[in-house]
């Protein structure tokens, strides 16, 4: 009888972790959605508040590795003019680590100017909800044209 109760307790604990994970993934997805919506609305306060204080943003250009302070300096002039950017999420994957306090994600996005892109990064659970610690935005280059793109980049760099 004790064994039965032990297994039942283990099952209930396991189910509670699944529920917490699902709740966390939903909250993480909402954070990322708010991040993209704030950018589309050129809402600097909401956008930047979704980043941790030590966040890093990696842009599409090799020179674009920004601290939060540097990234803020980049986005503020655009947002102050009411110019934002819209990335629409097509697919998102989220993985949780460290007792659901750290999350890795990747997402396929579409953008009017850049077409299909990938966002990837890390979120951390904080006292104020999930915050983005690193965001990496990259352009998707189909394998069939990759060598041509590499040639163009090499030519540009010379």
C-alpha cells in the first residue's frame, strides 16, 4: 500500500512539473510576442524593459553585437520618430533548463524588408517575469544561393 502511495505521489509531482513547464512556455511566448509588438509600435519603454540589464542583442550585421545600453542608443532614434519594425512569428520552439528558470528559444519570423529570418536567444525568469538576456536575429540564406551570397559578401568586404 505504501508503494502505491509513493508512485501516486511521484506521478502527481511529475504532472505538476509538466504544468509548470507549459505555463512557463506560455509566459515566454507572451514575452517574445510583446517584444515584437513593442518594436512594431515603436514603444521603446516596453521593448527595452523586456531585456535584462545585461542583455546582448546580436543583429544581422557582423558588427552588430550590442549591450542593452548600445542597443537602446540604436533603437531610440527610430522609435522617437515613430519608426518601428514588424517581425511576424511563423514558428517558435522553447526549451527550459535549470528548474524552469532559464529558457532557450528559436523562432522563424517574416519581415517585409528582410523576408524570412530567425530569432534565437535566451530568457531568464526574474522577479518581474521572463526577460530576454540574449536575442540573435539572423537572415535565412537558402543553401542553393549561399555560395553566391558568400561571394557578394567577400566582394563587399574588399
